[in-house]
């Protein structure tokens, strides 16, 4: 069984999404019932559209429930901040450009690269895992390899 790694904020977000989807499920079930009453189901576009939306919603509900049944909540305040691990915020310097960046290592479900949240399973995240401040790390990325120096590690 695959585990889902989430921060407390990520867990709350997923639980809120599940609650909202369950509300939508009730509304869509009603829509399917109303559309069913409109007549011949073979030619009833409203019925088929509502049923398809309901099916997509049920798939997402099932996916979230599975993830929540296998969740590991990462409490960064309980982690060793001397080493890069899930739940830690890293300040790094790309050695070629000298550009400083910040990343938070999170599980795949919470990854949002545009906002500095990278999955620990991504090529960049895997490169940082287990390393300490002042260590140089080389990440093999789709665009080629890049080298970084870890400047700071703090709980996220």
C-alpha cells in the first residue's frame, strides 16, 4: 500500500476537499434523478452528462479516501532540522547562477512547484533528501544537471 505524506495543513486541505465533494455528490445524485425522469434514457443528454459528472466525482472521492486511509502526517516541529527531510524548508543557492531559492519538501499530494513546494519524490527533492547545511548537491533534472549548496534548513 502506497503511503501519502502530508503536512497538517495538507491533511486539512484534503479533508476539506473530501467534505465539499460529498456535498456535491448529494446535489449531483439529485440531478441524475431529475434527468432520469425526463424520459427515454438513450436520448437523454442531461441524464448522461449528470451521470458522467457524478462518476468523476465518485472517482475523486475514492482516491481521497484511499489517500487518507494511508496517510502519514509530517509534523516538522518533531523533525531533526539539521538534515533535509519531508516537512523542512530549504534555502539553497544554485551554484552556476548564484541564485538563491527556497523550497519546502512535501509529499506528492501537496506539491506546488510554482509556490516552492516540491515533492520529496521529484528529482530535485530526492537530490536534497538527507543532506545537511553547507553540503553541495547535484540534481539530475530533465533540463540537465544542476548543482546547489544548501544554505539553511528550517521546519516548514
